[in-house]
C-alpha cells in the first residue's frame, strides 16, 4: 500500500499498550502482596498477544511461550540449543512472484534462517510517501518465511550498505537544509529516524518470534565501527528499537572482526548482541574469540552474520568468482565447532531500475558503480539456478549439521531464448525535451544538484547559452556526478536537427574538453546530459549528491544562467504508469525509418530511444543481450529492468524474469546514450553473460 505519513499514533497499538500496562500493574500488585507471606511461588510471565496479522500463529498457552534467547554462549529456541545456518535473500532484489521459489531453494540448501535488510529508500522514496506493496511488500515476504518454517534476522538500518543506492537512505535526505549529518547523533537525523522507525517497527512487532512470527533477531545499523565512533547514536537506536519491539527481541550489531571496528561499533553490556563478519578464508575462531570480549559473559554464541559466498562486481571489472570447495571448507570450520553462520549471499538477485550502489577508492572521484546484476557468485544464481558446484558443496557441508533430512533440490527454472528483437529508432531525447516549453524547467544562475530539484534518480539536462570563439573554448566542470555528455548547437540554424556531441566529462576522469568553433549567426547553446549512476553506499563519501555540483567554467570563467530539465524514470517501487518521456518514445513505433549504421565509427553519439516487440509464445525467464550497444537503460512492458553498459563490461545481458512478460507482443524500449548496435537488434538468450568489455578496462577510463 502507498500511504502518507501521519504523526498521530495507531489506535489499536495504543489500546494494546494500555492493556499490557494494566496487566503489568496487576502482576506487580500480586507480587507485592505475596512478599508479605513466607514464600513467593514462581509465576510464569504473562503472555503477550498480537492485535493484528491473524495469519500468524498465536502463543500456545502460559508455560509454552515461544522464545528465542541467548544463554551459555549458545542460541536457544523454545528451550533447545539452536545453530543458525542462514543466508541473505533480499526481497527487494527479487520479484514477489519468485520469493517463494527462492526461499524453497534456500531451504533445500539446508538453511533454517533468512537474513534481509530493510531499505528505507524503497519504502519512502519521497518524504511522507510510504510504499509497502509489490516488491516493497515486506510483510508478504515475512509471511512466506513463516509458512516455510524459516526464521528471520531483520536488518532494519537505518543504514544498510548492501551495495544499494545511498546505503538504503532515501535521497531526499540530501535536499534538507541545513544538511543533516547521517549516521550520527545529530538531533535532526535522529528525529527523522524516529519518524521512520515509528512507522516500520510497530508494523513488524507482530512478526516477532515471541508473537508467533519468524523474526528472532533485529539488527540496528550496519558495520558502524567501519565508519564512525558515536556511541550516543547507537544507544539512541537501541532505545528506539526497544520502545517499539520490547525487551524480548534480540537486538544485534554486525562489525568487521577487528578490535578497532568492534570498539567503535558495539554497545557494551547485554543490551545488544555483537556479531562479527570477516573474510571467507580467514580462520574464523580468532574472530569469534575477539567477539566474545564485546559481549556479556555467557552471551556470545559465535556468529558470522556475513559469511561471504562471493563478492560484488563494479562496471569495468572482471566478474567476481570464488572457489566452491574453499567456500564450503571454511563454512565447515564454523559449523563443526557449533558456530553459526549466515551466507552472504545465499541468493543475490538483481538491482532493478536505478538502485545499484557504488563504492570509492582513494577519494570520491575514484568512483566505482555496481552492476545491474547482483548475482554475487552466490550458490543460488541471479535467475534462481542451483545446478552449480557451489550450491552442491555447501549443501553437502550443511547436511552434516542438520538433524532432519534436507528438502529435495528443485530443478532449475526453465529459461527460453526468444531470438532476435528488431528495433527502430523512435525519437532522439532532444526531440522529446523542448527547453522552451518543458513544464519541469528550472532556471538558476548556477547549476543545481538533482536532489535540490526533487530529481532522485535518472538524468538531468543542464542547458545554457554561450558565445563561441573562433579558436574554440575549453570547458571544465570540477564536480559532475556522475557522467556528463556535452552537446552544442546553433539555435538559429534551422538545418541542424539535433545538437552535436563534443565529449564526455566523467567523475572519474574530470578532464576538460574543447568546444569547437561553431558557425552560429548568433549565440551558441550548450547541453550537458548528466547521468546519476548510483549513489555511494559505503564509507566516508556517502553524502553523494548528483548532477552538477560546481560552477561550469568556460575558458576559466564561470558560465551562468542555466535551465535544468529533469528526465525522470520510475523504479519498480514507484508509480508504474509510463511517464511522458517514455510514452513519447513509443509514439512513432511502426512509422520510424530503420537504418543500419554502416559507418559506426563516424557516427556521433546521441541519446535516443529505440523500440521493438519481443514476441512470446510460452512465458519463461530470459536474458536480453546488449552486445554491440554502448550504454543506457532498458524497459520491458514499462518495467525498468536496469542499466546496460556492454562496451565497458563485464555484464552483457540483463535478466528478464517471466513475471515481466506475457504471451504475444511485449514492448521493449531502450534509451541508448551513445551509439546503438549497428544492425539495431537485441537478442533474447537463455544464459547470463559476463564477458563483455576489455579484460584490462578500468572504471576510470571513458
């Protein structure tokens, strides 16, 4: 559902709270009366009851209360020792139609627990607009876990990292003035967390294990010790969580297995359980010994909350691969001594739309955006395939430490290659965006950030006038986030159909480009199309605004008087109605003139839309191969399936789950930013492909 934030409380929760306070008062009075006698018999605690979500089971009776707890350096479930053998499956990286399929594959692997993050930006893409439906329907996901007898470790943030845009923070936080200090005890930030968690946590409390649900642990923050040292912030998060979830839900933190990280990222005492993560291939037990120092006596069962089955990949890198045998061997080193582990990832999934994150190296210009695929070399592949050595090796190990026989392994889902999809160029982006009459135009003396204009994802056109010089001009933009394609035109020249491409200024190269002399009878016009390629999700540079963040210099002098035109495209959690930009791209389909690019080398890059039909006789998963294309975004039946960049690699194909398709004609629309495939086709294939791009390419090259 999509709703608007209201500051008033939820009446049913208020009534429940009053009922519990009354029960507690009566209970305390009974204890006081008994204190005057010669003995006080043991009383079972009063049962708690959930007031909503009737599909969850309720408590059996007093004396048979469901309980998940930590004691004697072990996890205990309903009074019996419990070894967590879990895995991360992120509901927001899998279509809801496939949630049960992926969970069944995780269960067949031998997992008894699912860990998942909750991305704030998924559920509140714009301030006050709440989304808990479709791919954001976390409650249906939790119900499925409950149905399949899988426990849940829920990582509620507010920061999650996860190679997800902005580490899960909503981008509108960057538009707040004065700037909010994220991941800190800044009162302005804490107030925003109070509001968000005041919405989220009351909704999940009925899914707590004690209330008959699957959630037995809730993580606050994420690897904070790798970022900051603000204990007041962590304590405040713990207080908010306790206020909404009560004292029976285990809260936990996760930090890298070093003394410095644990010193900064944990909360001393037994209020919050401290777990660790570390590199697969490291001896786990020195890390668990260190973990024990940061938990209360008897409260430190060894737990790796991120046992890495693979690793992430950035554009321009080789696809990450890890050895199946090594991975299984080190998992066994944990399980064989009664340690617990959560596979990160059990199933990676896909960064649909614009939600991929990015990392940095030496500085914020050393920018490394993540692929659309989040396959992660996990045992359950992006498309759900499990017929691979890693799944088999891990399953053999897990089977040794599971009392009951494992569920049978389901077959891979069938995939289909539908063949060639012929495309037509429908319109140039310049034909759609009219700088004189476009409703969303904003004028400013200097360029403004995307977020300041309410544009959270996608692209922004920056347009200005300048006077061309006979020997050309030198253009320099100190801060472009993340990639700006520069075009020039003569507005008075009626023979010029579209602006001419002159170069690209990228965040990672940031070199000036020369504007050629133009034969304009009057002034010239400059267009800069800036692409947001994903906000940084980890480290000190996460305050990652997009667009042009500095003056634009022409021959050393700032260029003023800018018009800014947002070019919005939706994500899967946003309104699925096709916006006007995409709709305009469809209009000429069938009337366009197809032409092959015989001289592709001399073809000037031009952002344009290409459209065609994928004809489906039997609806199955497929992949779209973009070999021969340059860079852009693809939409199937209006769904944003992600970015492609085969010219840079390594990802060649985009995964298209069957629920995006239907029998008959399916509409494929591509926004190609540079040069299209010379024959204007895309191929539907039945396998992923991560072999595109140069083997030696680096993301700091254009």
